[in-house]
C-alpha cells in the first residue's frame, strides 16, 4: 500500500521513483532469499500451552540482517509520503499545528 501511495504522489519525479523501486526490489529479494532460505532450513517447534500450533526456528543467522533493509524501505516510504503530503505543499501537519497551539478545535455546530 505504501508503494502505491508513493507512486501516486511522486509520479513525475523519475529519479526518486527509480531509487525507491530499487530499494523495493532489494526488499523483495530480501524476503525471497533470506527469509525463504532461513525458513526452509529451519526446524519446526511445537508450541507449549498457552500457545497453540507450531513455529519455525530458522537456522540461518542472516535473517536478522535483513531487518535493516525492511526498516530502510518502510522509513523511506513514510518519509516520502510525509514530505510530499505536508512539507511539499508548504503547510503544517495537523499534529505540528496542534503541538504549537495553532489549531482550532473542531465544532459540529456552526
């Protein structure tokens, strides 16, 4: 969902979109290879009560390294959306306005 919103907001800026989608490709490769290999080589562990079912204990240590790629991608997505939505229009965000005391309370009756 974040990728479609970034695409809609940054449609004319091809340099930003190309960098963004290169990081998206790295994120997909991360899921396919690192997590896929880690889960296929892992062992299945039965859960004890109060948990029901089983989980996989991945035997590949690089699965934790892949979290940095995911965090970078999500941070870049939210940052691009935030920049284009609020800072790109030269307006303050509702949260920033409320924190600075410039917001008006909502009234249902005019």
